C-alpha cells in the first residue's frame, strides 16, 4: 500500500522528484533488512523485549504476543524510514555543498549584455 501511495503521489511531481521518492523507498527497504537481521528469536534480548511488550499490551487490556511481534515490526519499519530520510538528506546536503563552487564559477551577466528578444 505504501508503494502505491508513493507512486500515486509522485505523478504530480517533476521527474527528478520521482527518482528521489524511489531512492527513499529503496533506502528504507535496505535499512529495514539490516535492522531485521538483529531481531533473532533465539536471542535473549529479543525474548525479553517481546515479553515486556506483551506484558505492556496485556496490562493495557488488549495484549497478546502476536500484537507485541507486530509492534516490534512497526518499530523496525519506523526506524528504517527515519534512517532512509537521513540518507537522502545527506545526499542532498553533499550535492548542495558541491554546487557552491559551481555557482561561484559562473559568470554574471551584465545589464548591457542582455538583449531584448523583440
């Protein structure tokens, strides 16, 4: 569903913005895979975190272990999205820094050099 919303939302944007949205989705997927590698069900820290989340949801009145696993999955997805935005932000920042010398090297056009098109 998220991919569909991204592609629908990108229709009204210029072509270069569509590539950025695709880059964002790819980076989110990359980070989600890396973060999920650390969620090992046999790990004691994973089991403890899952037990605490299930206990929290049970205390709230609607908890099951399945809901706790879903919550952990959502947490991983949220963190992956944040890391993806940071990656894309850094790419834009580096591009902007590289463009500063390029902008300074451009010649300015004097008012006398400008010709009217009439």
